[in-house]
C-alpha cells in the first residue's frame, strides 16, 4: 500500500501565504532599519556639528562654602551660551550647581568662576555647555 502525498506539487500553485508573509516582514524590517539609521545619523550630526559652545575645567579650589573653578570655554564668535558646573561632597552628594553665562565675540574664554556650595565640596565638574 502506498501513501499519497497531501502537499501540492512544488511551484504549481504559486507562493504559499507563509512565503508572502516572510517576504513582507523582510521588506518592513529593511525599511525600518534604514529609517533608524537615518535618525541615528541625524541626531549624531546635530550633536557633533551644532554644538557651538564647549568647555573644560582646568582646575578647581574647593573651600568650606564655595569652589573656585577655572573654566576654559570655546565657542563660535557672537554665540551666547552658558555652562553648568556642579560640585559634590565626600559622599558624592551634590552640594552646589550653577550656570555661568558666556557672551560676546570672543572664541576662547579663560575665566575663574565661584560656585557657592551648601557644604564642604571635594570636587567640581562641568556638566555641559549650551548655546542660546
């Protein structure tokens, strides 16, 4: 006794619905992948190129109720902006935070600013600089 196959012959009736669904999922996945890469590139471009002001902490001198911070800021001529500096104590709790404005036509600003604190600070760090 022989057993008859219940499957139709290959290629006789076109693609199965599973093959069509797989192809559609591959197309949708490819389109979404391209869109995600495009968005990632756009955000990366904006982050790197459009950041018109940057800064660096050169040194700091921590005291009981304040920290003197030596900042070096680089910016485009005529760009106004600010840099945020924070200070922490020995338990890494924040004891001070302030924004310092940098306006004018200079492209390099070397300035010592004073950050008032609520306790004894052990360090000062630059959170970031932003253009207006």
